[in-house]
């Protein structure tokens, strides 16, 4: 079961990363703004936070064991 969760998590991070760079991060896109801060900053912050959370989840569902661990 962990292997399936791991593959879904990896696929989600890949889609999120590629989608962010192809769709969300546009050159010279300053509008809309939130509290005077451009859209690109908020989007980048959200993608980074989601990637960190996905990394945390990945550490819990990683399907392989360390052979040296006893």
C-alpha cells in the first residue's frame, strides 16, 4: 500500500512543479496583488509550502527500508 501512496505523492509533486512553471509563473505578471505583493510571490510561496508538506508525507510513506537499520 505504501508503494501506491508513494507513487501518487511523487506524481502530485511533479504535476504541481511542472504546472507552476508552465502555467502559474508568467514573466512580468504582477497582477493581481495581495497586500501589495505580486501574484508570483504568493503562488511561489504556496507551491513551496505544499512541496515541503509533500516531502513530510513522503518521509512517512516511503516504501523501502534501510538494510543497515536494525
